[in-house]
C-alpha cells in the first residue's frame, strides 16, 4: 500500500500518462496493489472483491495499450491493482 507501488500500478506508458505523471496530474491512483501467487488466490481475490464491491484492475506488463490501468477519478469505490506478474 506504499505510494511508490500504488503510483507505479496506476498508469501505463502512453505520452499522455507520462505527461500526467511528470506534472503531478494523475487524478486517481489505486488504493492498494496485491500480488497473487497462484490461481486459487486469484479466485479468492475476485470473490472478495465482488462481496465488498471493490474494483479490480489487472496489471500485466504495464503498457496500458487498452487504457485499462487508468483509474476513473469519479470512482468512489476502493480500487485494487492485481499484479499478474
């Protein structure tokens, strides 16, 4: 839950995101980062997220070509990055 890991998992490598990162304009970052070690842990994470209404963002290589790492600044629920590395 430290700031460095949260910021690292809250953006990709697009020009827009690098600009926002450099100039302190990231509006929303993930609240926590988790590192599951196996399939069973991923199933438990998904079940708990559903139960507690938590947003999960899967984190792969971090390129963000699909823009799926961008946190909506209007999102009020907890956002958790699930590092699949």
